C-alpha cells in the first residue's frame, strides 16, 4: 500500500523471446504522467470540462445507476474521478504507474469523490475475477503494450455477460498525420511544435501542452489499428459491436448518440472511407478512435 493505493502489480511472466515494453512504459509515465490536473481546481471544474466533450457527457448520462466500472490504464484518473462523482456508481481506476495514481488519488481525496478507488495493476495480470464489471474502459492504453490483442483478451474477461467494453486506440490511417509531425519535429530539433493543433490551443496551459507533446511524439512504443481489426477482436471473443467514434459507416455522431445500442458495423469500404477522411482532416485527437462492444 502506497498513499492509500493498493500495489497489486506483477510483471509479465512471458517467454524470454517475447518482447515486453512494460518496464519502458512504466518508466516513461512515471516521469511524464498524462494528462495532468493543472487546469482543474475542483471536482466541479473537472466535471464541467469533461461534459464539454460529447463522449464523456454521453458516457456519464448513459451508464446506468448502480453500475460497476473498471478503467484500465486510467493514468491520472480524470475519467475515473469524473464518473465516480455520480452517486450510485462503483468506479475503480487501475494503472501500472504509481506516480499517475498518486495524482489521481490526491485529487479524489481533496474533492471527496466517494465513488472512485484506485489501485496499481498490470492489465495482463488482472487481480479481479472474471465477469466482475458492467463496464470496462480502456482508452489509449493497449497500443502502448507489446501485445494489444492479448491485452484485450485479458481485460475482456472481466466484463459481465451483457456488460460493455470501450476500447480507444490509435488508428493505422488517421495516425499518419501525427507520424508526419513527429518526423518534422525530429528533423527540426522540436522547433516546429506549432504544427500540432493541441499545442496551438491558446486555452491550454504550458504544462498541459508539454504533457501532450511528450505523450504523442516521444512515447517509447505505440501500435496502430483499424475499425475492422477491432471488430474482429470482438467477434473472436464473444462481443457484439455496438458503436464507434468515428462511426463505422461514416454517418455523423449525434449529440444524443446511443452509445450502448447496436449500430451497423459498416463494410470494409465504409471503414476505409471513414479512416481516410480522418487522415485528410489531420488525425483529430492524435488519430484516436473508440470502439464499443457488448459481451454476449
């Protein structure tokens, strides 16, 4: 136990010839926790900022009362703390980085958020029994592991029958804009950071911009995936595709979108056009996409 955070992290017990970036990723995020709380003075400020984002707002509105939620790779715990502010939820934020968890726990305590708890855990070696949670959220994590599909299988087992999994990954195509900027930064000695729209945002403070830059462009490991690939993960592991951001068929994402109701999975052509379109607009949010599945 460290600062009220249970330390339940065990390293992977993999064959010597299987690559493992776990230690490298832990070391990176211990130095550069992401995101930070610099802009948030209170729980109410966090709530207001989160609800300005359509996805977080819909998630908060549509997760049913009494749900158990696990956020795997919660980082500094902003999503876990936000969801835990609503009465009647049991939210657990788990991460491999103790520094990030300490920031999350400090904010939780200072703002008396009673619905959330944090612990240190390796997603490849979860400490919970199978089918423990109504919702498992894993945003921006699996693509920083050595085996994203194995990681998905590991955390997918924690979802109850009829429960939901939400996976956020870098896209193979819309991430190309970030790859180009990364190359430009490297050859210019990091002197062209204005190319990134997040860094050009005048509303963001310097600390937040620096954290974004390091996470996006100096990360020691990442992989890239596609809508069709993750739909395949769902089928192979007993999940039904529900929805995605961007939408798998390319239609607009509605302000009152139903996240947890089934939507058409789209065709390979749909997927190509959607992902190519995201590339053309510069890979918004770092070329990130979200997939939602329901366990059958």
